[in-house]
């Protein structure tokens, strides 16, 4: 019996081991998908890490990051959000040296809000007076009140919505001495004057607690509305859809553009990144046309579409057989201590055997978890049959009349947040025409996956009225188990520690394949030598 199990294990390992090694290694790379992609495309990742106007990124390394800004005329990013005023001292000598040109007086906006125009607005702590009696150190509570820039800033390349239009208090008047004042002021709601600022230099915004609380709640809707308008102006396919991802921090706004209403997570799409204010498209890639998405497709479907997805799913079942047969073939009949020993002074072929054996036994349980969850993700019909999570019913929306605009994302998110008040927004789907609803995807307490949670709010395109709510907490046992499948598979369930563990486990099939193959080849050579004697 044991001999038959060993033969099955050997045959499966030799014939499919390389496939398992490829799937596992690509899965390891995907554990840190976002970080690797940002490193490979620093233009996108730098939106919240660099200052325009001669302030090196290293000089603001110690400052807490809030929402990012827009792009400056020189192509660099502006709008780094800084800490309280006392922490501005952390700026390096580069930005302090030389006054305005190198960042010394960039802690305040001059002429942004005249004192008479801020009557009745919430005031934050501190505040001072600049030259000519201009009030500084005041902040506007709502992002909509600072959504417009005057022509001076627009000429400089700073886009609307940059995180540079409000200051937290405590800025001495001397810090704004000598700053260049730009002509022109925009007018926000209620006639509030906004939008003048500092020319040809970096702008460091000190946002008050109100603006800090929930980047996803204050100002996000305006940014996404602007990104939706920017994207729709460039890509026009009736029946398509935009999906905006809410990262919860500064930097570019990632989005997915589906040219046609194709169902499924793996439908044909473009990956689009907008500037932090949504006013510009900074990167466009076809899904599968850049490295990390290519690795994802290789891992998920072997670059073979639906057929590859089936192969990956069912090969996972075979890998379970391989893992179980390996443990059965190893299972000790006598001493466990001997079975778990690694003999360093043994012959090379024995060391290879011990390395293969201990690597397999030590990782078998975690590999079973990765393989089972991978099979369920690759074969959703199987997962539905086993766990019966059930897909949420998608209500129909009223169609937007010709020539009319859908409800704004600001209004839609306001209604969605009321429907799931304890949820954290992760994705927003905006259809282009048709009867599909706006969909807001939320992570609610108890949902372990931060990026792909399972709670949704559906809203009417025309009115913004809530059409339906799918709260993941209200599902049955199968639905609750289903919540953990992806989180266990990609290692996000326990933070950085489990992600690193998932990365290492993804490499184990390659280790097992190489050590097993080398051991088998050495045994064949030894057998041939013995047969020739």
C-alpha cells in the first residue's frame, strides 16, 4: 500500500510539479501586488511623497501623510499633507534654506480666505494675521467649500481639489511674509472666497482634525466625481462602467474601466490611474499588459482565459492528492524523532531526501489551506455548491434620460454611508447609461478582507435613492465561511505577518519540486551505475 502511494506521489510530482511551482511562485509575487506595482511605476506612487518646488522627498519623510495634491507645472506632485505646525520643523535644511524659493514660508496660504468671508465657518485652533490684515490659520470644514481654485493657481498647473487649500492654526504671520499672491479668487458655496495661494513653490497643507477624519468621507466624493468626468471625457462607450478604488490615503486614484457591460471580476478592462484630485489621467494600462497584471493572469488562469481557470482549479485538487500522498508516504512507523531528523553529515542524496521531506511535512497544513482556498476561488460554482453563499440580487436602476447626467458620486456616497454607517468604503461602481445601479462596496466589522469585502449598497443612477443593501453579516454559516476564503488565500487575514507567511508558502511548491526532482535524478544515476557493475 505504501509503495503504491509513493509511486502515485512520485508520478504526480514529476508530471505536475512544475505547474504547481509556477502557480505558487506567481501567487507569492501577488501577495505584495500593490507595493511592487507602485515601485515599478513611481510616477503614480509619488503623488503623496514628493513636493513641487525643490523640496526633496527625503525632507518630508518624517511627516504624517494625509490626502495628496495635484500635479504641478513642472510635472512633480504638490499637496503633501503635513502634521501640526510644530512638526513643520522636521523639514530638512533644503526647504528651509532660501525663503520662498525653497520652502521656508510654505506653511500658509496668503489671501486664501479673507477674514470677512470666513464668518460662521468652523475655526480650528490658532490662527494669525498676515500682511494687509489677511487672516491665516483658518480652515474650512467641508471639502466642497474649497473645491475651486482661482485662475492663478490653475495657470500654474495645480488642479482643483488638491489638498492645499486649508491650514490648521498656529501659523505665525511672519511665515507668510514675502509670499507671492496670485490674482483671482474662486467662489465656493455661500459666496465664500477660496482659491488664491502661493505661486511657484511647494505647498504644505496642515489639515485639521475634521478634514483628517476619514479621507474617504471628506473630499473623496468630489475627487471621484471629477475623476468620473475626466475619464468619461476620454473614454466613451455606452453600456460601460467605471470602478473607482478607495485606497484610504493620498496618491493616485486607481480605477478600472470596463468598455462594455461584461460580468465578472476578470472581464476585459483598462486600468486607469487619476491624479489625486481626479483632474488628470496619469497612467493607462490594458489589464494583462503590464507586469503585475500579467503575473496575476498567469497565476489565476495560466494566460488561457476560462479554460486556464478550470485547469488551475482542478489541478489544485490534484495538488491536494499530492500533498496527502506525500504525508502518507513519509508517515513514520517507528521513531518520530528519527523521521523528523535532518542528517547534515549524510550523503548528498540523503540530505536532498531530508530537505524535501521536512519542507513538505513542515508546510503541508498551510499549503492545504492555500490550495483549498485557491480551488474555491478558481471554481466559483464549486464554492457556491459547497458553501451556498448566494449572490446578492442586483436591483435595476432607472435609466438616465438622454442628455441628462447621473446623480453625483457625492450624493450617492452620502446615501450609501447612511445605509451602512459602520462600513468602510472600498470601491464605487459608476455605470455609463443602461439600467445598472451605482454600487458602493464596503467592508463592515467582521469582514476580514480589507480590499475585496462582501457588503454592497445599490443606488439609483437618477435619484441616488438606495435600492438595496447586502450586508455580509446577515448571511448564513456558508456565507460567513465564504468571507474568509480570499483573506486566507492571500494572507491578508493577519496583517504583515500572515502576508509574509503566505509569500513563503507560495514558494514551497517550487522548493518541493526542485528537491524532489534532484533526488529522483540522483537515484536514477545511482541505479544506472549499479546496473553497469
